[in-house]
């Protein structure tokens, strides 16, 4: 009993002990589904052909078809392209708004609330409203015509590049609020001692921000990148609501294609294999991002500021 008590009193063990029930619940809910997904990926089963427990076992054939499916690979690349375009914009806009609301000015609480509102709206509502704004004769084209002084008609929902920009814009409009919230919390939690020391040594406001505050914010930035990237790679609502993943396959993301393979084409085993391929790709990205985050936290801890 004494040995067990000493083991439980260790800082590392005590820190993780409260999370064991929650992690156990997650494992109980997710692990059986994951095993079923893996099993289905090893079969040759369609919804329209009998039951899955009677389907033929084909091994890794579904994974081979997934890796040879050009449409799946293009959807995967297109999804990463959307994320690569949307996430940096959300980070920059959210960081700028956080810096703006850091200052004390009249109405700051009101503007902070306004900046957070998009995040609280259901994505389906956002997609429907934006589709009404972006139709050929809609308010957005009329605004562009007014600003340009001539008639401008951009087919935002029916041409290749404008449709992609519309999907990216919808994601940026809604989820900049999340990065704004993360950066606002990060700025509020910055330690005062390094900033005060730099100010005493005569550093300018810009030098304090660039050489003191921004390095301290690296873990916060890494968290924002990880959270938004994971969500951006699952984008489904906006392509379906704005363009029905068109024109052609212009806005068909990997989530949309998996839904089509599984439900429209009834190729459940292929959809399961593609899901696992996507899981491996996202896990590799997450692993690298988390390693970067841990390295920054370790560096700040060694410097005595975290």
C-alpha cells in the first residue's frame, strides 16, 4: 500500500489520474466503432448487396483502390489546399482583431461580442445565407458594381475559381472568431515580468511585441493552427450548401467525396478504407504539430517564462 501511495503521489501520475475516467469513456465509445471501420475496410461490401457480416473478405483491396482513385486523391489535395488558404487568413485576422481589442477604448466589449458572433451561428445557416448573397444578381455583386462604377457579375457559385474562393471565404468568415478568442486569451495570459523588464531597458512598443510577446505566444499560435487545421480538413457544410461540391468537382472536399462513396455510390468498404487513409494523413500532421508545440513549451520552461 505504501508503494502504491507513493506511486499515486508522483506529480506526473497525479496530473494524469483525473483524465483516466474521461479517456476510458472515450475509448469505450470510439474503439468499437474504429474496429468496425477497420473490419469493413477489409471486406467487399455495398449497402445494396446483403449484410456486412456475410460480405466477402478481400484484405487490402479497398486500400489499393483508394490509393489508385484519382478523384479521392484530388479531393484530398483540394481539402489541404482549402485548409492552407483559409487557416492562415483566419490566424492573421484573428490575431489582428485580438490586438485591436487588447487596447482600452469605448465600446470594446460590444465589438468583442460582435467579433465572436459568427462562431455561434450554425454552419448550415451560414451556408444558406451566403448562397443568397453570392447569387449572380445578389447583394455582393451589386456592392462590387457600386464600388467599381460599372456592372460586375461574378458567378461565385457556378465557376471554378470563384466557387473555391466562396468556400474559403465562408470558412474564414465563420471561424476567424475562434482564432480571435484563442489569441485574446493568449494575450491576456502573457507574463508581465519579461514585458516590464524590456520596457525598463528602453525597448519600444514594437520591439517588445516582436522580441518578447510574439515568442511567448508561439505555443498559443501552435494550438490555434492545430485546432483550425483539424477542423478545416473536415470541411463539408460549405461546399455542399454553396455549390453542391461543384461546379464539376471544383469544391469537392475529401469529406464530401467520402459521403458520396459511402452513401450515393454505396461502396461502404471503399469509403472505410479512404477514411483510414485520411486518418493516417491527419495523424501524421498532428504528430508533427504537437511535437513543435511541445518543443516550444519546453524552451519557454527552460527560459523560466512558462
